[in-house]
C-alpha cells in the first residue's frame, strides 16, 4: 500500500479546513491541549517526570471527553490500529484470571490501557486543533529534548572517565541507565533525520544536523548492542525504501565490515567487553526457559507483565541467586518484549501485539516507497516509520515498551497516522481534495 492509496482510505490531515470556530472557548481549549502535547513530548525523555506526565494525561483525557460532550461531537478518531489494539487489550484482560499473580497482571494491564489512552488523546487533539504545523512541532520538541538528553549523557560520560577503548563506563540517560538512553536515541535519530531532509532554512538544517551528531554520539557511547542493531534495521529498511536490492546489499556489507572490525579490535585489546557474548548467553538461557513455558501455556500464558517470569520462577530472583557466580545467574526477566507478551498472555496476544506494529508500519513505510505529490509528509512519515522499526528491534533484547518510552511510541504513532491521513471529527465540512491538500501543504511547508 503506498502513501497515496492509504490516504484515500483515511482522508489527509492537511485536507481538514482550518476555519475559525464560532465559540472561542472550544478553540482555546484545543489550542491549550496542543501546547500541553508539546510539553509532554519533551517530558517523555526524562523518566523521572513520568508519574506527573501519566497523571496529567489522565486529567487531559477526562477534560477532552467533557469538551466533546459539551460540543456534542464524538471523541472517537477512526484509525488503522483500532482493531489490533483492542484485540490485544481484550485478550490480555481475558487471560488475567489464569495468571500466576492476577492482581499484578491486572495492574500491568491497566498501565497498558493508560498508555493506549495517550494514543487516542493525541489523535483527538491533533484532529481537533486543525493546525497543520502541530505534528511537526511535536516532532521538533522530541528532537530538542533528545539533544538535551544526549548532551547530558555525553558530559556525564566524559566526567566519569568514559573512553572509546571499552564500555566499562557507558553513557546513560538522566534518571535512568544506558538502556533507556539507547532506546531514546533509536527513536530520535530517524525523526531528526527526516526533519533535516525537509529543512529549507540554513539555520534549521544546521540545528537538525547538530541534533543528529549529538544523538549519534550518545548512542555510540551508550555501548548498547541492541540499540546498534535497531539502527542496523533502520539502515536496511531505508536502503530498501530508496535504493532497492542493490543498496540493501551494500548496507549489509557495510554492517558486516563494522562487525568484523569490532571483532578484530577485541583481539587487539579494544572493546573486549563490547564483543563479549556473556549477556547474549544469559539471554539465550532465559529465552529457552520462556519458550518452554510458551509451549506449555500457548493460549493464556502465565500472566501479563515483565515480573510474571520471576513470580513463576522465584528461584531466579536476585536474592535467591546472590550466592552464585555472576556468569551462572539467570536474569530474572525474559528481556524480550514480544516473548514477554507471548509468555504472559499466550500466542494470540503476541499476534495481536505484532499486528499493531505491522498495521502502523504499513501506513508509514510503504515499500516500494512512492512519495507522490506531498514529499514533506512522506519523508516525515518515513522517519517515524524507521523510528518504530528501531523501537521494535530494540524491544527484542529488553523490555522497553514501558513508562515514558511507551508514551513516546504512542505519540509518534498518533502523529504518523494523523500526517498520513487519519479521519478526524468534522472532516466532512469544507475539506479539499487530497491532491489540493498535498500541493498546498508542500508549498506552505515552513521547514
């Protein structure tokens, strides 16, 4: 499905007419919500603010529902993730009675529902604000926050004595660790790259280039191989989008050379810990245990949530393994979001969860890539699609679909769906044709 045919199914965001509302109160309300969205986008890069962010979104959702009731308009924004997302949430809820710890699994399910609420709130605000610049403002806020976080990580890395020789000291995010930093950069780098590609003003190109440089350095010195693999997947996908099979082979060859270079360097005494397979071995051990449980409980699993594994196997808790040598310990979690979902709620939950990513990527990254008339929208959507791919790969090696990272994912999903043509309320009034909207959006693009 290409960008043009997709937009026919869901009318383009730019096609919503930007008429002034007769009552200034609703207009002010939705404009205020858009400002808060930008703030929440920035706060998503600082996990210490997550509780405030979570409570704020809940209040905002209630206020939006109230405003929609006052306006007598539906808050529902139809989108291609509705079916897989609701299938996932309903199925997981149905498996909770079979969980090892039903109370814990229900609490984790409620967290996921609250995260999905961020998605629907963002879709509603984006569709009602009628500001064609708002999606890019949200993305720019993400890039600015990622740059600030990268600056902090690099300064701390240098201050603590980090070096290019090995990863005994690693760059980390503010209030969290290198795993979080790596995931943030996996998401931010393709978004910054897409904004750089559409920038027309010299200072904006310089700013986006600097953001890319800072984020790339932070990712490099996080020394997180899962994050690096996320970028590798993004690179292969980008090559497939714009260059076809030959460019994919070239990228794969370059990645192979980089991997071989790391191995050679390790034999020379550099980056030996980075190349060491001990963390890979521990993951393989726990994945084997997890897959065995999936085979035993393929339909309803053992309980939704990352801690269900250790609740099922208390002998693998940190306290019970304290007497064992570090190399012999089993990590007390499966360290794979997709396996965690299958283990927790069965194979149907895994299929629904994967369906969410597939439906989103089909909307954002059509292959072969047909830009059509609206180049700006296509490039930004492609950048968001690459961010989603990197995020998915990153979650193959750690459970990172949580907290402010989940909020960040759902914000990007809402922006991407809106840009590529989600249907919002009131669309039928005064809309333009897709071709007119695309041409107008391209000519008016401020970046």
